């Protein structure tokens, strides 16, 4: 009996603390599940219980903790200040990625069971709203579990310690995602149509559905037996991609792009921003984060890769190899007004590229012995790639709040219109590619071409040309949509890593094959760079990994099942490639 209790203890006993300042969750959250009918017949009590789910939206992090933005080294977009290998190199005994998710699934199931109980006589519309919230969060957590671990047990109830499910085999991941599909549809049909950017709303359900459905649809399309996965499931792919399109179409007419790309990421509040569907609110001196501390300090920080830098098009809509603009990426030494010292300046290079690049990184290249302070009188920064990230910095906030851990209070976007535009265009293009639908120039004009216009780039058509850098074996249109997604969402919310998973392109993180993910800025015009003992320079570029490599193996498509869980339930088995 003891082993069963240990096996899924979080499913039975979970407790999650919660702190927030949003109108959504001003009520006290519950630390323990109660089966009191009076509790579940009180909408305010149910709202308080649902408040615990809001803690799952990490945003920019809480206080000094890390969030879902920026410090994501396992990518082809960033070079970490310290070398970053795969999340798991060996099989762990325990893993929060596994355990914590089960805790939230338990919470959702407990809420669903209680609301469906005959003793709960809450008004039907209100009850279905909260059932929709619970099923939405269960869907989200199961999707996260499946994308990390693949097959896993399916639980639609709160088990007791004698429940045979605790020793059950894992359920096929496709079957689980079919259950997720049902949960998403229920949520979209029943969560109330609240016009709020900080509460549970139908628009939030649609946004989450578009995200999950796009991921699952493309995953089923591109998976391959060659990497010990199931063969492609085009019927399943169509089903989820259709769901993505439907969800996006529900949202798109009610929102519009804001004028400033950067304001999505560095505003003190996102309230009233016409682009934002759902965001996490921070409050000055009450509830802060440390994101800007990562971009305005002397400790070596991660920087953009050469591979990411080169993904941004020039203002003529062309790549580096095809543009009519000066395509040099080498900065020139100029004196900076913040410290009156010479640094490599790339402003002229940024001025002829996609406007989002200049809104994402600084125009000054900085590295050891060429440190540079973004703030007058502030700490001089050092980047592992030379490129420093400015996207999240708000220059109008007092310096103390910009550089002190836990003090920054800019709001974090969680779901916003540009993501929906990207989801819509990609899903339509993928369906057309499968012969299961069509994508028109109007579809592009009503979605990603609006993003391109804001970025100063020309529109594309369905007959977009192949610009010679398509290394993903997809149509030119799909590749350009993927390029747009990468540039629009650069460093955002861990999108890039999971995009490579669903596109079956994880080998792009193999630095022995894709060498540009190890390189950063061109420092050829710094006469002291080649002899600088603190950096490694190859062919004029900073080598952020200093000669080290990261090698891809097919097993990296899954996280390993923690060994402690397998010891408790032998039927779980281990994921392919992790058996030894």
C-alpha cells in the first residue's frame, strides 16, 4: 500500500501556493480539495479553487525566479553564457516535469468530479463555465505531459490508493490527445464570453486551443518511424489543424495589432492593448520579476546566435544572399555615448533589416574587454554572442527597477494576436499542403502580412519564391511562415524549441551540423578581438560555445520517464533511447 501512495502522491495530496494581483484571482486559493457540496455550489468558492491554475502561467517569473522568456539556451536562437546541453543527459530518479503536471491534472479532475456530482446544483451556465475552465486546464497539462513524455497514463478521475490505474500501462499519446481535443471543444463552447484580458474567457479558450491544436496537427503530420516514432497520421493532423483554424477565426476579428512590436513585451501594463488576449500583471513594489535583471547586468548573459540573426530578412524581403542592400554583418568601431568608449556599432546593419531585429537586440556589440552599459552609469554588459537582448527592457522605468532582481514590474503577454495570426497561416498552409484545404492571398493578408507590414517588410503571396535557405524540406510558403514565426516570437515563451519538436526538426540543435548556432556577432573590425583571451573567434565571428558541441540523438524527442516512477510501476516502461 505504501508504494501506491508514493507512486502518485501528488495526484492525491497536491497543494499549490498562489500569489497574484490580478482581478481574476483576488480570492484565496485552496490548498486542499474539499468535497463539501456547499463549497461547490458557491461560484465564488469555485473561482477561488480555480485560482490555483493561474500559477501555471509563468510569464516572466515570480520575484527572483525564472520565467518562460529569454533564458532558453536549448535553442538555435540563443547562446548561453554557460554551455547548455539537452535538458536530460541521464535518466533522473525524479522530475518536476513529471510530478508537478500530475498534481495539476489531479486538481482539474477533482474540480470536474465535484461539479458533475448530483449534489452540485449550481446554475447550469455557471457550472458549465467552471467545468470548461477545469477541462481547459486538464487539456493544457496533458498536452504538456504528452509533448514531453509521449505515452502516459490517462486519468479522468481522482484515484484512491487502491485504484488499479496506479499500476496501469501508459496510454497511447494519440488517444490521450483525442481526449484533449474533446476537452478543448467543451471549453470553447462553455467558458463564458468575458471580455477581459486577465480572467478566464472564451477567447482564452480559443487561443489555447489554437496553440495546442496547431502543435498536435503538425506533430502528427511530420513524425517519422525513422526516429522511433509512429508513422504520420494525416487524418489526425487534419482534424487538429481544422480545429486550430476554427479557433483562430473566432478570435481574429475582435483584436488588432498595436503600433509598437516592442510594447507587447516591455509595457508596465497591457490593459487595453488591442493585441493582447491574456496577460500576467505585475505590480510595482508588490509583485515583480527579474527578466530585465538578465539583460542589464555585468554577469555574462546569453545572446542571439548568428543563425537567428541571419533569419531576419532585409527590407526588400530578401535574404542576405539575395538582397539589394549592403549585406555586411560586421560592425564598425564607434564611441558610445553611455560610456564614451569604443564599441562595435551595428545600427547601420539593423536599419536595413526587419524592424523587429532592432527592437530585439542592441545596436552595440559587447563582449569581454568590450563591455558596454545600456544605462548611463549602469553595469557594463557582456554577452556570450556579442549580441545583447533589449526586447524586454523599458527605458522609462527607474534604473533600480530595471536592474534589481525581483523588482521589475512590466507585464508579460501570455496569448496575443500575432501568435494567433501565425497559428492561422501555418495551419491553413499545412492543410493546403496535404490537399485538405486551401490558403489564399486574402488569408495571408489577414494574418502574417499584417505582421510583415509592422516589421517594414513586403507582403508575400501563396506563390512566394524559394530564397535558397530552406533547410527544412517543406514548401517555400510553409518555410516562409516558419521564418515569420521565428522572427516574430524570437526568445518568446519557449516557442522555438517546441516548434522544432513538432516540425520534426530537432536536429537543427546539433551544433556539429548547424555551426551557425554556436556563432554570434562578427567582430572582424575589432583589431583586438583575435588576440582577446576571453573569447574564441572563428572566421571573424564569436564562438559562444568556445569549441564545444551539442549532438542530437533521436531520444531527445522525449524526456525520460523518471526511474523512481518506473521502480514503483514497472508497466510504465522507458522511452525509446533512454533504456540504458
